[in-house]
C-alpha cells in the first residue's frame, strides 16, 4: 500500500527529483532550495510518509518504504565567501573538509574542529560539541545566518552576513540540535577563524603500558584529571582539549590543539614537554607526545561517535559542569560498566560521551544509576547520543521525565513547523 | 533628558474622560482611574503580593510609562513588584484567568520600547528579585535572580578573578533579566559573545503560569535548545526569574589604544584591516568627532581635537600574546593616516576611557534633551559607505547625528539628537532614522544587534522579512504563548495575530503604522 503511495508521489514530482536505487528504493536529490520546497509540499499531500535527511552516511538501519531519504549531495555549493568578514555561506550538503579547503587559500578555516567527512547538515541536526568549544564557542555560535524550509515547504530565515543579530526570534536555535524535526536548512552562513601562524596538534599517550599492570584506579584517574586541569592552566595558546580512552586501544589519551604566533606557541611547547617529563617521572607509565598532525586527525575521526549510521552502539552523552565531571570520572573509575566503556570528555564543552559495544552494554539498573547520579545529584543531563537498537533501557533514558510544559511546546513545534508530519514520527 | 510631550488629537469614538497616551503617534486609552483592572482583581493582586507591592496610583505609574527609548510612552494599568518566582507565577496565572496581558520589566533601560504595556495589563517589575544566589568559581558560573544589576554581578565575582562578559553601556543600571530578554551585547562582545553565549540555564515562568528550568548548570538540552530560543525573545515567551550564567577568567593582560584619524574613511579602513588581519581585539569601538568632543566636554578624557574619528582598540590575553598583537596592530595602523596613537598606561586610564565611551549618551544630554538611537548591524566592509550615508542624511534632514558604535561587530549606533518640544525637528528625526535603517538593510544589514526590536522597530520587520517568513517566525510565539498574553504587540508588525488583548480600544497601538505615515495622516507633528 505504502509502496503505491510512494510511486504516486514520484509521479507527482518534477522529473529528476526522485531517484530509485539498485534495490528499488526511492530517494530524493534536490538540486536547489525550490526543488526541496516542492518535494515537501507535494509529499505533504501523501499521509504516512517520512522524509529522512541523509546526513552523509548510508542509511542502513531503517530501510522502509515509508521512510524516504533526502540527499543533500547536490545541495553542496558555496554561495559566497566573505574572507574579509570571516564569513562563509554555503549549502548544507557541504562537508567540513570541503569548506576548509575553500578557506585555506585565505588562511582561514572553521573555528569548530570536526572530522572532515562531516556534512554541515549533520552538524546542524546534532549540534555536536567539539574540541575547540572553549576557545571559539559552541556550534550554534558559529552560525550567523540561516535559510530554511518548514516541513510544509515554507521558507524562513534568520541573520545573514552579520556577526551580531537580535532581529526577531532566534530561528537558528530552533534548528540547531533539533534533528531536523522542525525544518530543513538550505543555506547557512558560518563564522571562520584565521589559521594561526603556528599550530601544534598533539596526542599525549597518558598510559601506554599494559593495562593489567596499571588498572584504572580512582587515584590514577584523579591524577590524570588533575594533571589535565593543570595543563590547561599552563598553556597560553591552548585552543582545544579532549581526554579519551578506547577499549580497543590501551590507556587514556589526550588531544591538544595549540595555536597562535610563533613566539607564543614555542614556549608552550617547551612547557608541554616539561609537563610530560614530570608526569613520566612521577608515574609508572611512559608518557609519549605524538606531534604528528596525522595522528591527531586519526583520533579526531575515530572519536566521531555520533556519526549517523552507527546506531548499533549505546552511546550516552553526559553533560556535567567541570567539577562534577571530574568527580564522575574519579568516582566511577572502578565500576565494571565504566571499565567496559569507551570514554571521551571535552572538558571545555562540559560534555562526556560513554560508549559500549555489544555484549558489554551496562544493565538497565546500572544505566539508572548513571542517570540518577548525574541528573538528580550533580546538576547534569544524560541523553542518548544515538538511538540504540535492541537494548533494554530504563524509562529514565527511554522516556525521560521532563516538565509538562516541554511536552506541550514540542507538540506545538511539530504542529506548527511540520504540520504534515514529514520530518519525524507523528506527534 | 526630557520626555516627549505629544500633541493630543482626540480620536473619534473614544469616550471623553478617558486619558490618552501616545505610542509612536498612535493613541491608546485607559480608563479614568488609569487602570483597566477591577477592584476585585486589584485586591487579588494585593492579596498575593502585599499592598505595598501593587502600584496603581497614576503618579506612580508614570515612572513606568517608558523605557530609555523616549519616543514611546504607555503607562501600565498596574505595576506589581514580586519578590519570588512563586509570586511571579501567581500573577501570571491570574492574568491568564482574567485574559489580560502582562509585561516583564527590569531596570527600564531598554532602547526599543520592549517593556511598555501598550496593550495595557499588568507590568511585572523584577527589581526586588535582586539576589546573587551563588558564585561557583570552580565551574565558572553564577546563579542570580533576574533583577540583579549587571555591574553588581561583576563586582561580586571580580575577587575570584572572573567576570560576566556581556557589558552593555547601561551595565550599572540594567538587569540580567533585561539582558536576557534583549540578548544584550556590549563593548567586549566582539571577542566574548553576547548574552545568549553566556547563559547556561534559566528559571522561567511560562506564559501559561508554569515554573520550569530551561537548560541548567550543564548548559545542555534534549533535542530543543530552549535557552537560546528564549534569550532575546523580549519577554514574549515568558518571564525569566533566575539565570545561571557563565563567568570568564579575567585576562592576564589588557591594553587599550586610542587611535585618532583625520578622516572617517581612514578609521573604517583600519577597522576592516584589523578584523581581516585576525588580530582578534577584545573591543574595537568607533567614536566620531561630534561624539568625541561631547564626551570630552563631559568627562575630560583628552580626546584629540580635529580628528574626524577615534578608534578605541582593546587587546587582551597572556602578556606575550598582547605584546605580539600590539606590534601587529601598530603595523596595521601605520598604513593609515593616524594623527594620534596612545594607550592607557594604567588601569585607571583604561577604565576612564571605557567609562567615557559608555557615557556618550549622557554627554549628548548636554547638547540636546533627547536622542533617537538605532542599532542596526551591517557587514564591516560596508562601514565607510554607510557612515557616508549617515553624514548625508544628517545634512539633508538638518539633524545632529552622533556615531559611537561597536565597529568590530559592524553594530552601528547612530544617535539622532532632538528636542521633544520641537515637533518639526521630531518629524525630521523620524524620517532620518528610517532612511538610515533602509540604507543598512540595503547593504545586507539587520535591524538590531543588541537592543531588540520591541515596539520601536516592529514596523520595520516587514522590510527585512517577507510575509511568509514573518508568519513562520511568529509561530514560535504561539508555541510558548498560545493566548498571546506575554508582552503582546512586540517584535512583529501589526496584525500579528499573536496577541489577543482584551483592550479593543488599544488595537490602534498594534496597528504599528510606519512613523512617517502616522505623522502625516494623524497630524501628530
């Protein structure tokens, strides 16, 4: 039945807008904003369909006839570069890497540091934290202008090529982080930053010895976390920092991004070397400093845990103020569930990710403990970073209790911005 | 500065005995005792808040009839001064029950008429909610009630080596709640960002009377960024009663430079070059000669005479970084015709320069009783072009215009001086303002960078947004405030459909006709 509806929709659309892949599944590839508007307006007349923005990765887990992928692959043009204003306007299908390549000849790049393969569309949908958030601000802060369409295909905009704006409601805030439930962006203006005269992107291997010889004791965690805090205070040109541990590799690592003028970065590098040597002298491990930019990029890419298409993992996003995050890391260091987790902490963004792979998922009761500790006792927030499949989640995670007003507002948002229910599950 | 005294024209159909007030030349009426609330309703408010904190005497209400935008006046029916969030919620619930509008107000330093109850109703003054509840130096945040004055918070956190970055010129009077409502900026937001970038969480009384926390100390959200959506919504989505704000470490080293230019174009060229160089100053302010002399006469800061423009440039950071930036700044300035370059040699001099900059509004008061201040933002590369237009407009309309603005952000502040008693001058001032705004929009600018749209600029919104775009934006109001009772008639031009105030005789206020048209059609001037 739904297949017939889709076929009717395809026939109703202008030629070239609908595509059919090798498996006979339909997807859409608008080449301009007007085509996307036509798609939304036309599809809205066929109940039961959902349009799913393709965030740059294959959609593997939800191939149903009623869920129709929309690719931004052809909406990836640069609209305008204002290098003198440190602004770039692009279509959201463009990747971070493409934007940085365009900016490079002007000695500029995006301030937020994300893996090159990420599309702007996915960043808008997910509002990801990043390594350099402490120095350049959140992703929301990078967006100065946006043009978008509601679920009914109506155009709206906010801001533009100006770096400051309070003209009307913040429609960027409506879209960023909303998982495209209230509108679809078609053009975005972003701030850029100058590429510093000198930059050093480094990986510190904090514990490269055999894990069995050096268990993750609270004392060790405490040392690491405090040492990172000291390091942050000591480096004047530090632009970004992340602390992480992957179970597949051994030990904790730290990513550092330093940049500035040559005569300010060089003293920092000397201080960093001294810090590593001091840590090495005190601790039982060998602490290494890998200054290869490729190593940094490798890890940055590996830490892209909220990448679409990876929904088979359980990934929690834990937002905590810095002091409470340190307490979390130290306090839970010996817990089995913590030991089984990959962990990534952006101290400046106040965000920590915990990821488990099958079959080491924590029990529902353990998840309940995490949520209770974070939300009820330590002023934090736990959310699911990606939608897990076949995992027994406690209600606190699956259906978090929120003020009734939020539910009302969300309902009205969907009613008003996606009246045909195309951009998500029906309200 | 003096209030504007409009020339009343009795409107057809309005009962004699009603008192008139004027809102941009449009008449609104109130009942003879200056309140539209019944005795029973007033008593209910008194019971909830205490007699002392419900104000309804006309002479007292006059205090609340305008904000710092002296073009617009609208006395409230009644003013309430709650002390707690529960009291605020009680008042809002009563307003819901009675279907009457409510308007939050901080210190009344707003510059767009945002806190004026033009549809009548209850004005909720948050000034008694003025406690700094917590300073958490470890997590670099503070929890404050929204009536806390911006400068008080900075005074409180300074010993911890921290500061609250948004610093509007009115920071010694304006409140954090007002800053949240307008998404206030200030001199240092060039580097540190505006209010929305510094708010982690808000306790809000919703237009339907619920008390909820948006965000929190964690600064995160589930799928909808309520905090960023609320900040800058000008009290139309509810009333913020507490805020959790970020605090920023005070930089190790700060240096302020004063550069004087014989020609405006040289100064704006330097601004573009400084921005393009990636130097990243923490402040970059433009002061024209007219303003510099006014400020100098008032504050004696020694601004150079004969220069068309002065730039105040602040560099901050680690001492080595500031030293490096200074070398590069001087190299840039050497390529322009700088008639004088000096820097504040100590903290006192630095503060004096900034106080003088922030005191420009007061300095204008020595020249003319009032001024009409615009707040448009343009691409910085267009500064030379638009300043030239402003100069031409001043000449064409025979008005005095002082320019003192956040050049680094492209956030213009043309101050058009006027004497409210001179109605012919008033007409020229309003027309000049409109021409300037249109020029800014013409180069890709926006209407406001930090003052908000309020009432004063609402009728310009349709010059920036098409009807569909405006309608889509307006829906956000309906999400939070389906009854349209929270600060109605703001932001959007007439016929908004958001507010359904019960005062049919105040519908004219919501008509929001263009100023020029009103002046011509209704014989106000």
